[in-house]
C-alpha cells in the first residue's frame, strides 16, 4: 500500500556547540520549485530548466544528430525524443541531421548509410537512399543488394 505525503521544504540553520551537540533551526517554508528560465535555443542540462516551447512544455535535447553529449539546448518545439539513450529535439527543420522520423517537423528522416537528414516527403531524387515509396519523387523505392534501397523509376 502506498501512502501519499506532502513534503515541505524549509531553509535551515545548523549551530554546532562545543560539547559536540548541534541545534537545527528551521527558517521560512520555501515555496515551490524555481521556475524555468532558460530561453529556447539556449544551453541546458534538464527539461525543467527550459521555458515552454510551442508544445506548451519545456524540453532539453540535442538540436540534431551531429550534436555531442554536451551540446544540449532548450528545444523550440518543447518536446524531445529519446534515441540511443540520448534526448533529441523534435520538429527539426529540413536539412538537420536526424536519426528518426519523430525528430523532423516534416515527419521524415531520410536515412542513408551514414545517418539521415530531415526532408519533405516525396522529395528524394532517383539514385538517393530511401526507406519507402513515399520518400521518393518517383514514388518508387527499389531495394538493391549490398547498397540498400534507392529511389528509381519503376520499370
């Protein structure tokens, strides 16, 4: 059985006495957690540091898949997506490096052998890597042995 409880935070002063004893005097109650104040696009470490983005929430993540562990920002979208144990901002614009469709504003991350880029659906040219028919301008994503799938004209 779980018991609900309310935790009240106080400031405290500890006085150490010569006989080894100590006295703790509680100060005023601290009201709530500090409000998020880090602006969108600025460096951050945790979600709760970030002001709300377009989703109405605050989120901290890497701005694209090329960013290192130390390059986290307050996401403009206010959302992040977990990939490979790392948070990435969502709703990235076309041209940004990505790993998953959820990271892109277009909903499409065109994966290649060396990563991917956010692109518009039906925007991949013949000869470029694709994941499905809807990726390609031609409407056809052909599987090729040893190189993966590429956009092509259906023969």
